[in-house]
């Protein structure tokens, strides 16, 4: 479609049109142009869907098992009596509050516990990159379920493999680096309550 703009006629003797006058004339033309009902309806539908999605996400917030906090400075992670461990990046820290959490990249139809896209560029991260589990022995294990390797303290853990996570282990996934911090006090309690194998 082409637009035809009417340019204001200048008085005789004043044949120059300033840029601001021309811009103002174009803006006035845009405002008085016909309404596009199809476009208006489409914008209304997009807005309605966006608001529905926001409400849905707000309703899901309490169900999340992993809480995300902004990391401020380089202070040590504060553990409460429910946080088993913290996966801490440059921008975000993820609190592990259940014995098993999934790591990856959230998409419209893929919900996971730890959304690595909050830390940085995550297009190389699999939607379900891996799982961190706490065993009854008090050991943390990471299982790589993604396509690319996960590096633990510089050692690659290939797809389908598992590796033990220690306190202060450096976890690197597709260029995103995290430090895994264990709540030693809470894990000691879990170890003492675990059935002793003979």
C-alpha cells in the first residue's frame, strides 16, 4: 500500500518548507488516517493472549520448587533451613529446595526448575539439559540429559553420564558458569538421618 501525504502550501515568497513543518504535516496525516479494523482486532487478540499468559505464569509462581534470587555482590549464599544447595551464577542464584531439580531452558511448552536463560545467552542449552539429585547419602549427582557436555570443574560430562557435585564445584553449561554451594549443616542432618548400610 502507498501513502499520499499532503504537504502544506507555503505563502508566495516563502518557498522553503522546514523539516519540522513537514514532519508535523505527516504526523497529522497519520492521526487522521482511516482505522484498520483488522489490525485493531489482531492487536486486541495479541494483547488478550499476552495478559492470559501473564496471569497463567503468575499462578504458576508458587508451584516452582527452585527460587531465583538476584545475586548482589560477592557475599556468600545465605542458606535457610529449606535450601539444600545453591547454583550461583554471575547474575542469578538458584536455590535447590527439593531433592531433585531439572536444569535447562524454559520454553512455552517445557517447564523446568532452573531456567538458565535468566543467567545469560542460552540458545546452546538444551530444553532439558540435566538433573541434579541429592542421594540419601548426602551426595549430589548431576546427570547430563542434553546434547552438549556439562563441565564440572573443567571435566566434561557427556550426554547420558553422571558426575558427583561437591561444594564449590564449578558447573559450566554452554558457556554459562555457576558455582555449586552445598548447605553443609542441612546435609549433615540428612546424612545422620539416613539408614546406615552394614
